[in-house]
C-alpha cells in the first residue's frame, strides 16, 4: 500500500492523479446537480466528421479542440466521457510504468528526467485505447438521441441548471424511471432558471439540444 501511495503522489503519475481527482469530483458534482453535465462540452464532429452548425460559427479554442479530437478518433461521444476515459487510462499506464521502471532511479532529480517521456507515452497509449473503447459507444449515443427525441417532444421537463438561455442549459425529464438529463436551449430572448417548468418543443439534431418554452406559454398557445 505504501508503494502504491508513493507512486501515485510522485512525479509523473501525480499529474494524472490530480486530473483523476478532478474527474471524480466533476461526476460527483454533476450527479448532485451542482454543475451542468455539459459544462466541459464543446460541439464535436459527428461520425461523418462534420461539425455542427454551432461549431462552425465558433472561433478559437472550441473549434480547434473539436478538430483535434476528430483527428485522434475521439469524436461521436460527449467530450466529458472522452476526457474521463483518457484520464483513467493515462493514470493507469503512468502508474505501472512508474512502478516498474522509475523504482530504479529513486525519487531524486533523475526521476523528473526519466518521467517526462512516461507522460507522453501514457497519453499516447491512452488516446489509442480510448479511441477503440468509444467506437461502440457512438451508435449507442446516436440511438439514445433518436429514441429520446420521439419519446419526449411536447413533454414537460424541469430545469436543473442554474440557467437556460440560447446557448446553454439542462433539464430533467421524468420518464418514469431514473429520469433523463437533456440539453435544452431557450427559444427567443426569454431564459429560465433552476426549477422552472419547460416544454420540450423541438429537437435540433445538429446541436443535439431541445428548444424549450415555458409550460404556461405552451398551454396558452394550445388554448387558442
């Protein structure tokens, strides 16, 4: 146990240990509704390599990052899942490489020199493994989107994120089971806050989001 703890808190594995801690904290916070699940998401290329309309309109980091993931074969699933797999695999690879090889160099300055290549090797192998692991998940997420779209259009959902506007937001939909968390966008300039009741009016396939209006507005239109 001492060797295990010493390895994960020593260079270079400690870098991945920190990232792993952030990933675990993120998923715990998302499960409790403290952060939006899509907080780390960018518009990724689809399985044919096409960026969504939103991604084409963005400049800078998000667009560059999306293109970078496409080249690595890490597209087609939510970026949060990609980062999670990358972190787990890189941490495991770095741990074993450090455990078996760096023990020969002790914990002095030589460890930093030898440890640098281990970081890049761990990341490289983690990318290759993750690209293979997410392949079957692409069709899974595609089928989920198609099934969910047919099931919940016109239904009421409860806003779970701190706000919903034209660019971000999430809502909970009670499907009679564990519930669904869907990405939503406000139609028009009016936004919503946590706890508001909204109606899932339209599914925008290019962005994988639902456009919503308030329940009152939806009922008002229906009554006319």
